C-alpha cells in the first residue's frame, strides 16, 4: 500500500480526541479560553484559579483567617494549596498532552497497517461512536449532579474535611459549621474540582472502551516488529501522556496526607498501605485499557514462534547437510550461510522477547514514580532537614 492511499484512509477516518469536545470545552471556546487544538492553556488555568482558589483567599482575608485566627489558616493549609495551585493546573495541562498524542496514536492503527482496508468501515464506526460519547452533554450533566448530591456531603465533609478549627469552618457538637470561605469551598471550589476529576475518569473509561473495540477487530499484528509489541508499541507514548494526570493524583494524595500529619498527629508510615493501594489503583486506570490486546498479542506470538520455528528447522537442516556433511546432497545455499543463520537466530530471539502486553515494565515503573514523586517530600516529616543534611554529609565525606 502506498503512502498516499494510507493517508487517504486516515483522512477518511478522521482524527479522534477524547478531550477536545464536550459541553465544558465548547463553553471554554466561547469564552476564548480554549480552541480546537486546546491552546490558550494559561487562560484556562487563570480562569480556574479565579473561580476555585482566589475567592477562598479573599474571603479568608476578610474573615481574618488567612494567616492566623485558626488552627489551620488558609495560607498554611497544605492540602488546599497543593490541590488548587498544583494538581488543578496539572490536570488542565494533561488535556493538551493527551490531545496531541491521542490524535497521532489513533491514526497509527491505519498508518502501520494494523487495520486492514477491509476493516475501514468498522474502524470509522468505532471512531464516530467515540466522538458522540465525548460530545455528550448528558454525561457531564450527570457528573455535575453527582458532585453536588454525593461529592460534597459524602466525600468532602466525611473524608477530606479536617475535624478541627480551620479557615473554612469550626466543629461544634461534632458537626462542621462552615464560615463564609467554607461556603464558597462547599458550593463552588470542591464540586467543580471533583467534577474535573470525574470528567477525567470518564475520559479514561472512553479510552478503555475505544481500545477494547479496536482489539476486537482482526488486527494485522506483526510479531517481528522491532517494538516487541506486535506493532502496538506506539501505545507506550500515548500512555506516557497520562503522566501529568498521575502527578496530579499523587499531589492530591500528598496534600491530604500532609494535612493529617500536620494537624492530626499522624505519621507518614501510617499511610504506607493507603499509598500502595492508591498507586495500584491509579496505575490500573492508565494501564487497564491496554489489557484487551493481550489475547491477540499472545496468539500472534504463539503463531509466530510456531511458523518461525518450522522455518528455522528447515534452514538448520539444509545448513547441516551442506556444512557438516551428514548425508544428503548439498543444497544450493549461498556464501552468506553463516550470517543468514545468525540473522535467523537473532530474529527468533526477537520474536521470543515479544511482549504480550503493549508496554514494558520500565514504563510501568515510570508511571509509579510519577504518582509517588509528590509524596517524597513528606519523608522530611520523619526527620528534620538539618538531621537529613547531617546524614548525607556523613555518608559523602
């Protein structure tokens, strides 16, 4: 197939992005805070800060609880600072990276010949269904309703809110009584932040559905492809696009743990199981969508080893007859017999090393590090900075 015909097939299918459409995205475009290519990231970050964080600062200043006046003043609330000043911009930045890489990754299925021309119509139907799901107003409305009905009371008040005197409220008779900044927190900042998180989970669900549907097509996997993933190695780059999202998740976990350590007499080691579970769950969100390709890759590897094993056996037999003289007439092999035998062995070894999962352990480790990196500074709560410096110096000098 020529490059022109392959490009024509890609153009006919059209690009797909799971983040460049939807009611919120269309609203941002009308506000000139975004465009079709998800540009103007700075404007979106500024708008988010103006809605979710800046009013909390202003109201806390007016309430006299920005720097003092409570056990947890606003400017000393590590959890709130990390959530709105670090995690939120990271989630918005992740949209840009995912958009750019996803449009390329989806096209690779045609560009690499994984989807054969006979499957073009099915391929286009899959992409069209995904575009409709991304653009759905009903889903985002349901997510918004969920955060206001469940997210505020059952999640924020019961799980995240501190049960001490803070900048957003005080505890009286076992109940959290919100002050003016807390009311904005409850009705604007918390639900909108939760909405953005759930919106990301929905996109990951769509990504999983997309890959599951593509895996059901008779893909032309190539067991000898140098990426050692049957030609699906490009999905590694797509998976890496979720790193900012994982860092954002790790930042939120770090902020919550920091609040518990600073204001609830907890220690970092108390959360080791929580961190392990959160790491596994977060990695599953990113890696589980690739699982549907495992059966096809396993079959391709098995059939490839069988066919290549038979070819290698015939070649080895001819080589034995010619060069080791164990009966039979010499076969018309060329002078490059030994190099060909070595190449055959290298190819068989490459086939044996083919993965049945599209990404390798090194990438999985990178994803885990991305999630846990924001938690690393909390190790300083177990030892003072001066003591840590003394230990480092004693080790190095």
